[in-house]
């Protein structure tokens, strides 16, 4: 029994090192970025990642005969050193993109050095999912926010005008009745697309569909669904403001509309998957003979 636990015991120093490095980072995120609407999904990503690693805990019980090859060890050390240097730069220069992102090469490098590529393969989605904890680069946010706001403003104006509402647009400012509404950066839906992508890919991973075409269609539909859900959110806020006044549109219902956006996006995704289930049903998986 003690011999069987030896590989697991070898990982305690690594786990302790990871805690020393990243608990301060998580603490800072919990008292800063994770309190904003744009990155409120961060704690969910962390909890899901830990759960996915726990599900694959058997990989940490490797036998000595399955130790990593020299090539895996070299690549692992290279990734580990790169990750630690990235962490040091991010931590010292207060660059969250580098500090948070460094945990992926650090953990991957530690896996390759101690357990080899098979362990990294078993935990690939958990490591990939950590990407959704990394803050979006500023240049990506700046480049995408403007066009998204413009498209949303145009579509919302045209749909509501066709429905008979007295609405006009000047850039990203919408005038409906006596009210003027600015489609702000938060209404661009960029971060909603980011968080919905995380949940959509997690859903696909858990569902384990055998149809590649079905998986690809759902992946390709995630961003358009998030965009469409955000348009619905903006139109709802416009209608609430028009019918109930500016205080209602900017009060509790404004925050509730953000939750509704996420729920609508997930419902659209589930509906699409349900429809595709009739067209591209999963095949029965081959089971190993006992």
C-alpha cells in the first residue's frame, strides 16, 4: 500500500509550490478582477478545473516503469522554466495576463517531468480550460469592442424599428421615444462571448459526442449564439426603458438582463445540440471486453 502511494507523495512538494505561487494570485483576483461582471466567471473556471483534475486523479498513481522519457523530461523542464519566468515577470510588473497565464506551462511542465506525456494527455482539457481564467489582452478588447457595439446598435435599431417603435440611431447612441441610450463597452458582449465559450466547450467535453461534425457545428455556433443573445439583452433593456422609464432600465433589471443573456445563450446552445442530435446522432462506443 505504501509503495502504491509513493507516486502520489512525490507530488506533494509540487502541489505546495503551486499553492505558494498562485494562492496570492487567486486572492488578488478574488478581491479585484473577479468582482467585475466581465470576469465573474473566473472562480467557476477555477473550481471546474480542480474538479476535472480530481476526476483524473488516477494519473498521479503512475508506476515506476512508466516514468517519462528523456525527451519528455527535457520538454517538461523547458516549459516549467518558461512558465516560472513568465510568472516572475507578470508578478513583478503587475501584468495579470502573464501571471495568471503562467500556470498553464508551469503545470504542464511539472506533469511532463514527473509523469510524462500520457498524464498531460489525460489532463489536456483541464489545462486548456484554464485559458478562460486568463484576462483578455487589452489590444484584443480595444479592437473588438468598437465593431461589436456598432453591429449591435444597428441590428437593435432595425429590429425595433421594424416592430413599430420610434427609434433612431446616431453611432452607438440609440434614441427611443424621449430616452437616449448609449451602447457602452460592457454592452459589446465581448466578455459574454468569452464566458459562454468556456461553458459551451465544457458542455461539449462533458457530453463526449462521438460525431465530429456535430461537435464542430456546436463550436462554430458558440460565438454567433453569444452575439445574438447580447442583441436580445440590449433590445430588452431598450424596451424596458421605453415602457418603464430610465430608472428601471438602469436599475435592477439592467443587472438581471446580464444573467438573462447568459441563460439565453446556454438555452440556444442546448437547443442546437438537441436538434443536431436527430440529424447527427451519437454512435455507440466500443467497449473493451472484460
